[in-house]
C-alpha cells in the first residue's frame, strides 16, 4: 500500500501511512507528524517515494522510515542511545530523536561532509530541531558508517540507511545487550532488510525480512 500513501501535506502523508497499515503505533505516528519532511526533502516532500538530495544520496521513501521506526521501537526507550548510519538529510535522525525523548541521544553518521552540513542546516529550520542540536541530543558526525561510531556507543538501536554488502562486525560490537540493528544488505541488484538482534547473553540472531532497493554504503566520492 506504500504507493497509495502519498499526501499533499505532512499530516496527509503520515495519516495515509497509518491508514494503510504502514505505521502501526501511535508513538511512531506522533514522532513523524512532528517532523515536516519538507524541511529535509527538496522536492516531492510528501510523496511516498525516495528523492535525491545531492551527493549521489537519497532520502528514503517515508514508508521505509516508518518500517525502520516500527522495527526498532521496542529498543527506543526514553533514554536510549541510537546510531543512524547514512543519516543523509537528517530526517530520520530527527524522528528517532523524538522517539527517544526526553533524554535519549541520536548520532547521525555520514561519510560526506556536505551531507553532515546539510543535516545540521535542515534540522535548524524548526524550533524543535534546533533545540535538539543545542541540547546535544542530536549530533551529526563525518565518519565511515561501516565502522559504526564507537565514541558514542554502546547503542540500544542502530539504523543503517544504505545497503551494506555484508553485516559489518563493528556494528554488532557496538550494540548493547539487548539491542537491535535495522540494515539493508545485498549487492546492486538484490537487497533485503535484515533485523539483527543481540540478546542479553550476547548471542546474535539474524532475520531476513523483505526485498528493498537502497543506495550502497560506500566510500565517500573523490570529488
């Protein structure tokens, strides 16, 4: 039902996602309603489709953001620490920060400085976003997301917004027990969402979920 979820406003988009069963929890709905996608998406902000944001990067379709939030929700407590790899425009980083309010911290990681700067600028467009930046509850850093971001860990939840060729061990190492990773894995023609759960005893369980199409998790371009 994703293709039917587009709206003419942020509220219309989110309500359509909820009415079509793509948003299931009130927490996720409220967190997404509180972030105007137009602050982060330069065109077709309320369409349920990915959009280019420059630097060969995209902002994922809203239904994928909803799916990620629903999958990670049980690990997004009021003081959780979250790592958002491939944070891009900063949109989902903002939504995740709403979900871990009032005391949680979300660190957005991207390997392109231009995207890090864009995310900070985008978040500063709203009072809520600016408050998150000023409080330190949201931070954006330039780093190789394939290595995670050890300085901010360990994390209750890790979201990866670009397709990894395989599961990168540093991400699992930086996850709390218990904790969860939401990550697309695969090559250029076949990718799947995987949910990686780290149990209280440290054992790891992997579940293959559904097919997707993401830009690759790669080195920063030379230019």
